[in-house]
C-alpha cells in the first residue's frame, strides 16, 4: 500500500503585513500591481491575487510571491530570530 500521510517540509519565508509599513524592502513594494479598477494585486504562480488589508505577502525561496489571509498566517506561520537556523 502506498504512503498516505506526509509531513510538509518547511522553509524560511520572508513576509510582510499589508498595508505595508515604511520599512518594507523595495522588492515587496515593487511586487504590487494596480488593476484597471484600482485594486492592488500581486502576480503569483497560480495567477493574479488581489490584496486586501490585513493580509500578508510572502516571498518564497525561488522569488515567488503569494498572499496569505491573516487568520491562516497566524495559524501556520511563526516568527523566528534573524539569522536563526531552523
């Protein structure tokens, strides 16, 4: 019988809460696009993702961005000290 349960490997991810504070790296600010209707969005591997206040924007190890709703972020992400080794 094939394996049915798996542990999802994790990686260190950089993420910022939206709307951004002034100290957010420029790469995050540059990732934001504005639609014809004036709504902010980011381009993800799955397509365009509209950004709403109180969400998080994460940057993956391969330069990809994705949006995370605040409740999901709180339940699945944990802050680490800079330069810590997991």
